[in-house]
C-alpha cells in the first residue's frame, strides 16, 4: 500500500481529482497547473479566503461545473510549481537561484511563511538578478536580506552597473544605490556615466528623445545623489557640463565649491549654492589595498549642538582605505567619568582613530594628528594641538591632552568649530 507521501506525490504529479486549474504565467509562458482546493486551504489562509470568495461567484454558462480556473499572471510557472511541491510534499528540490525571488514573492503573496526562509538562503551570487532581489527585500521589509543584497551590489558595482539588469531597475532603487558610500567603481565619473546610461534606457522605454531635459526628468531626485564635486575637474568640464543635464547655476555651484570648499563647511554664503553631496566614497577598494599612506579629515560644525547630545554620541569622518582597511576619525562625547577615566577627564570631546577591521584591526600603525579649534570670529585666537603616537592594537587608544577647557570650547561667544586631520 502506498504511503501518504506517495499518495500526495501522485495527486500533485497527475492532478487527479483536481477541482482548481491555475493558469500561471504571462504571454507565451502560461501553463495550466491542476490542484486541489482542500490541500491549498490547509496550507494558506489566503487560498482559503480566495476559494471561499470564488465559490460565491456565479460561473459562466460554458464553464465546467466542478473546476475553478484562476489566472496568476504575476508568478512564473517554475516558482508556482516549487510552492505547490512545498505545500503537497515538503519538497524544495526545485528551488534555485533562477526562481528564488519569484518563490519568495509567491510565499509572501499567499502567506506561506515557512517558504520564505528557504528562498532567502540561496547565496546572493547565485541569484538570477540581484537588483530584483534587492527590490523584493525592500518591498517586503526584509532588512537583513536587503543589506546583503546591497553589500553584494556595492562590491561588484563595476560589473553590475554595466549590465542590462542595471538598466531595468526603477528610480527608487537607483537612488538607494547612489546614496551608498561603498560602491566599488573607479571614481565618481564612472557612476555618472552609469546613471546616464540608465536615463537613456528609460527614455527609450518611454518612447521619448534622449535629450538633456528628458534625461534630467527621468533621473529626478537620483541626479542629486551623484557627488559631482568629487568628479575630476577635466571630466566635469569636458563631459558633465556639455551634457546639459545640470543647470548653469548647479554647474557654477560645483565650481565655486571646488575653488574653496572651506567656505561651504564654515557656512559662509556664496554666490551659488551647492546642490549635490560632496563627501567621499570608498572607491576601488581592491586597488587601494596596497596604499599604506593616507590622510583623513573630520570637521564638526556647531560643536555646541553636538555637545548637548546623549553620552556616547559620535561623529565619523568619511572612510579612507589604507592598506586594505577602512579608517575613520571619530569624535565622541564624554560627559562623565567611565572606567579608566579620571575626574579631570570629565566633560570632554574625545577624538579617536577608528578602524573597520573584521579580524581585530591593525597590528601596527604610526600616525600623527592635529586638532584645530577654529573660531568664526575674527578677534578670537584659534587653538591648535598635535599628537604623534603608535597604535599597537585596537585595545589601546591614543587621544589628545587637554589644551582647551570644555567650557571655553562650548562658549558661543568664541564661535568655535572643530577640525581634525590625521596622517
């Protein structure tokens, strides 16, 4: 006598005694899949509600009296078959990188939570389209999975941004990608070229001319995620400006910023405002592994406002890749004594050299740092302190001696801003 599992396999493979036909897929990919209402009702409250609703509708006169037809144009047949195999016989042998995201969509649509996790366990590198996977992760609010997808896209940006799949992403996904600091491309100009190819593809899809105005229109807010001040001045002058995508005011804002960025950081009003972000990205990570020298800088505006934040609040500089590791300067608020801190060290801003290292950090790093307390008021003298030291490991910290009191630093009469530069 066949086992219960064998009987379920027989029902799934033959469609014997089925009372529902799912017409799955779209266009030439449609496929009829016979199933059994009772089995699907047990597996999913969505199926149960759907069949209950359909049972109340009047059938067409030419329809079969005992077989319901349901059209499912938004799921590909292979993914629907994987879902049915899971429902009938707990089989996931058909799940793979080609259909994993379609299976995830089906599992979410029909509320089959036990099918969600297996869909997310396929390695990112094996997925048919990581951009689709990233979009699905955002749609279903799968935070961990979306971060994995974004990390993979960033690490393989040079290849992925030149693909056909990149040209098919929507504008929201493009904005998310352009906001990332870790896109591994050669420079910001390469990112601009990728965005321009994307814009041209959208113009073609919409049946409109690839004019500067239409390019700007389809890019929308994504245009203002590109860090034009970081594009080499020759590329900006010879390629970006002639494209006509930027307005003249935006172009002049970039030129004015690059001529004297200090004015912008200090809040000094200029003739033209900068419309684009200017902080750096960690470009070309692999090529930077051999670079054993680098300069980091951190600038804190409105120090008095920063000082009023909660204990442990931090500010970080842009990361710079030195010898294959991401280095930053961090500023941290220390309002009270903690373990290992003396009473004289209360109420301070602490400045630290910070390394994003997965394996415990560097074994040795020689550095020098300068802390410059700059006043925006002409009649107030600036304060400068320097330190040189060697970080032996990440358990040892090095900081500045106290050369200006916290009360004086926070006194708004002096108008101090803070700058740190480390080499």
